[in-house]
């Protein structure tokens, strides 16, 4: 395996290897000296055609903690604006002796297209509405951290499932590890094919919260909506918004997750997002260790 393009084609063993390796790296980055020399012979380009805060910074920190050389590319301000193609852009970056490409792109399948045409490793940092594999891995790592294991847990993914790459990668990742998954949201934001993936479907957020051990809450992705969807943000927050009171009143504690960015006051109130139920910032912390593991394992396989 030379690339990480998605979770769909990983085995449970692949996932466990990445999570176990991430656990070792989490120990490393909690030491006073947070760096190891593992990738000092590797140069990585973070190629972002879409906006990002967490994923881009987390990959860059992961690369630096592994002692890789790092270059960052953002489409805005680049020659993409003059009409240069994706492949020309990446081939020019590779000509500067780059070994790995970490790419975010708005088109589903863009990293797959690239991986068929270049010799460097490709890591998908989110491709349109398709997959966001490192997010799903860090989410599973965070569930392991909090609840001991993923197997047997009930995870409700609540929100805009239709436009979410996080939802799809999480469904694959959780099911491969033996978790049960429910998706919850308005009918207009749940794709019809989703039931074929073996997940439960609910349109009632209270039902989802009462059912689950973990609620992974997603934002409404207005930037991906081609037409005006029902509900509006105000209607969404009225029917699906999660408050601290709703979490406090559950019969048993649940873990609240969100991949970020949060639309405070829409899918979550600030009180809920910042409450003791939430592990949202732990997810961000764990992202660095998980991305170190992915980069380290891909580099190891390429050296063989
Ligand atoms: N979770 C996530 O992908 O956040 P960013 O878009 O900020 O990278």
C-alpha cells in the first residue's frame, strides 16, 4: 500500500496497526522533546485546494515531529489561478524532489486520480463529499481513548450526512472495528444509499442521543449545497440543535464529538460544545499522533 486514499479499502488489521502506532506517537509528543528522526530523509508537500485549519496544521505538525522537510501549497495565491492543472501543479512540486503529497481537494476522487499518475505517496486529506480517512482514524482513536475500545459501541453521526466526507469515512472505520452506527438528520440531508451501508437511520435527534454511546455531530455544509435545502439553519437548530440540557438529561453519559469547524448555535450550543460531555479538543490533539502514524507507516512501506 503506497497511499491512504480512504477507509473503504483498509482492513480491520490496517486500522488497528495505524491506531496502535498512533498510540506510540502520542507518548512521543507528550515528552519534553516532541520529535523523532523517523522521516528525516523524506520531503512532504501539503497541497490544499480547499480551506482547512485543523487538518493542514495537524499534518504539518505531524511531519515536523517526524523530522520530515515540509512545503505547503494553497491553491489560492498559486498558478492554479492562471489555469494550471492539478497534475501539472503536482508534477512541478514533485520535480523539486518531494516524496509524499498530502492533498485536500473539492472533487471526490481527486487523490485517486493523482495516485494513478504519480510515483509519490498520496494521502487524502479530504476529497469533496467522498472521504476524510485521517479524520475517521483520529475519531476512532479518540473513542478508544475515552471508552477503551470501539468494538460494540453505538455511534450516532448527527447532521448533514449528504455532504459529509467525515460521515462516510467514519461509517467504514467504525463498522470495520465492530461498532454499530446510526445516522441522524433531516431526510433532505441523508442520502438514500446510506441504508445499504448497514447503518440505522433516524430523523429524531433525541432518539439518536438516547440510543448512542457516542454522538459525532457534523455541521451543515452550506458551501457544498447546490440548491437551497430544507431546513434553513434556523430550522435545523430548532429541530436538530443539541443543547447541554439535552445531554445532561440523558439516562447515561454519552461522549460528544465534532470534527470541526463548529457552527456554534446551529448544530451545537456553545454550552454543549464546551461541556464535560465534549472531547472535541481531544480529537484535535489526537489528530497529530494519528497523522504521524499514517505518514510513518507509508514511508516504511515505500522503503521496503
Ligand atoms: N476536521 C477538519 O477537517 O477540519 P478542517 O477543515 O479545519 O481541516
